């Protein structure tokens, strides 16, 4: 009985190019099939014939992730009862990872299935590690929600950055040093859209401006008159725009405000969907103060079965929370960059969770402060990423042992 057949699949929207090789690296065949149920059945029929002919016990599949186009094929391969689950593995791989492996070959065969060949050959040598292993159905379902939420959060962040640029044009001092704790709070947004220019803000009476702030702030401001004075001071020190330009900027700001509110509403709806879904997935991550069901879902959806990682370092590497090494002779750089690979969704949710947990956990808060002090550039960002790397140890232990988090005594 021979051991394994390796199947590399280069996925696109319309076709799947397949390269099949044996354990010695010899090509058995390659062919392109339609990316459809019929095409997948045709592919499976030929592969099973090959398995029987080669007397192989195990089938190792690797797919290059191209948007969502490999998802249905990976589910088909995992769910089909034509191959027992114990006799197959299915992995979805990062295109950047495939490209990097491709560069390690001195010579490549001049065929139309180079990527499929590289995937199959790398599986044969074990180079693919644990990247993108297809997880259970419940995790795949959760993943669709958490990844869509990630995209909305990313779009919201981008729109807020664009809003701040427009805000600088209209009210430069507010963009530089805002009197508000949050320029995206409802009162701050109302102020910018309700007043056509900084002159109107600057020369409205303090009493009227304080009433405006109190109404839109729903009485939450302790001293609205003091805040009104700060806003007017900022308005008087801001640049002025020509009227034609000011009108255009006002229109842009109004549209950006609507977009921000839309994305914020979408985030709330995603959070509700994820919270409802998480009621059927018991986990211990939410025992950590600062991690709610949404951050826990984002982590669990990407990690899947944590036992596939040999240790916490493997999990950190999978998330891209590892650093490149720059060493020459006796010199070794202290400030290096994060590796340019890894699961960006897992990295995002780990970092967001860490940022929340450090506000409650004394040990993580001290670690963050130490790294912030030690870092020369981009202090906050680097300190947070380093803290997330430390927090991976906690996440790994909780998921591996299925135990409740007990913080250390301060």
C-alpha cells in the first residue's frame, strides 16, 4: 500500500487547474475542470481512479485562496463521502505564500499549471504547514460573519480617515486638537453639518451654541458653556475657505457623515448576528474581561481546532504576529518588521481583543506600558502588537485546555 497522493489546485472563478503527483514527486496528471459541481464530480472521478491505480491510502489537497472561489470546492472535498475523512486533508493557502514558494524553485516546468504544481510539491515536502486548514462547518459559517464584519470595520476606518481630511479643510483646529473627546460622536458630527462655516460657529452666541451642544449631547456635557467657548476659540484660529470651495467641502462632509453612520449601523447588526450565533459555540475566551462574543468569535472562527497548532508560537506565526530577523555578523537589529504573511483576520481580532483586555488586566497593561516606553517609533502601534503577541499565549492555553481564565493577583 503506497502512502499519499498530493493534489494542488489553482482556483479561479470559472476553472480549477489540478496537478496530481505521487510521493516521489512524479506527475501523475494535470487537467483543468470547470469550477462547478459537475466539474468537481468529474475531477473526483478521475482522482479516485488514480488513487486505486496507485494504491494510495491518503489524499492531500491544497487550494490557493482566491476570494471566495475556492470555498465551495473545499467544502465539496471535505464533505464528499467518496473519500473517508480520515483519508484526506484539505487546505486553503494564501496566494502570497504560494508566490513565495514559487520563488524558491530554481527551475519550474513550462506548463500552464505552475501554481498547481507548486502547491502539490510544497504539500509533498510539508512546506505548507498549517496554513489555512479547512475547519469544521460551524467555524466556516461563523467565519463568513466575522470576516464580513472585519471588512465593514476596515471600510469604516477608511471613511473616518477621509472624513478627518475633509474636516481639516472646513475646521482645521478641530481636526488638529478637537474640543470633543470623539470627532465622530453624534454632537461633533451635528456641529459640522449644521453650521455652514467656521465663521458661523465662531460668531454664534455662547448661549445659543451651548444650547445646541446640550440638545444634541442629550445633557451629557457637564459644562456646555465651557465647551462652547473652546469650540469658538478653535473656530477663530482655523483657516477660512472661499465660499465655492466651502460649499463643496460641506457637501462632501454631509455624504461622509451618512456613510459613517451607515457603516456603524452595519457593525451593530453584524455584532448582533455574531452574538446570536455564538450562543451555540461554548468557549472560554469570554471569561477574559474585555473579550466579548464578537472578538471571541473572530478568534475562534480563524483558529478552528487549536490542537492543529503544536504550540502558541505556531499560532502566533499563523496570525502573522511574528517578526522578521535582521542579523549580519555580530549586529542584530532590535527594531524589525512583522512578517508579511499570516492570517490578517485572526491578527485583527487578536489585536482588537488585546487592546480591550489591557484596559482591565494589570499584567498586560504593565507590559504595554513597558513596550511603549522602549519603542522609538510608532509607539502605540508597536506596543499593542507586542502585547498581542504576548496575549496569544493566553488564548492558546484557554482554547487548548478549555479552561476559564483566572487573572494573576496584582
